[in-house]
C-alpha cells in the first residue's frame, strides 16, 4: 500500500466513523470531536474500529495501547495508527 498522508488518514477514519457509528445525520463530527466521551462510539464499536484499522493499515495495535483515550478523537486515532506504520 502506498504511504497515506496524515490528512488522508484522518479523512479515511472520519468517514469510517461517520458511516459505521453516527446515526444522527445532523451530527457535526470533526477531527477533534470527542467520540467516546460524547457517546458516539462505545466499547463494542471501538473493537470493530480497531479491527478495521489493523486490517486497513496492516498493523497490530497492542491492546494496552487501544485505550478509550487513544480512540476518543480522529486525531488521537491517527496518531496511534502512525506509531505502528
């Protein structure tokens, strides 16, 4: 896979979150919007998001690093993924 820019990664993660977890079409989700602490993403969704990221980027994120804080915003998720690319 060709190297993806940070902006492309953010867009990919944001679109996935919007498509999979956000039922409210009026919800305004940005890269820094709290996803877990605002209730958009729950613990089950976090696991499926982790699997998506690992499959998409061909990485393995240790469970010790897959924390609610690490998954709370698109910015945090991309920073986490970048550590394992």
